[in-house]
C-alpha cells in the first residue's frame, strides 16, 4: 500500500468512512486532495450506477412526477436526456461511483 493510500485509509477511519473506502479513494483521485475528499465525501457521494445516464434516469424517476408518469404510460420508451447538463453537476468514475459537484 502506498503512503497516499495509507494516509487516505487513516483519514477515512478517523472520519468513520472506512466502509466506503473504495468510493472515497475514487473521489480523492477525482478531486486531487485527500483532506478535501474526506471533508466533502458524504455531500458529494450519490452511490453506484453503471453509467451517468442510468443515474440521471433514476433521479428523474424519483423526483419528477411528469417524467415518471410519461414513462409509466409509454412502456419501453425512454427519452433522450441532456447528458451534458448532467455532466456539469455530476461525475461518474471508473469504479461506477457517482459524485455530485460541490
């Protein structure tokens, strides 16, 4: 284990984030600062999705009644999403983790 990984592991344990260590490691690599990653991880971490489009779809299903009603009335139909807009607010990492931009 590298010094950076050891340091991040120590910070994660101190912050009570050891269960999400893989996601925290991906977030730290993305933001480039271990301390900042630990401080902001809980606010930024959204979960695991295969890709950002599936995350966007799930978010819309949970929060947008019109979107949900349209999909429920037209089985098998899935609208094209403006992924550029979603990519401005969220990041999908190689480990299938999604993080909100802070």
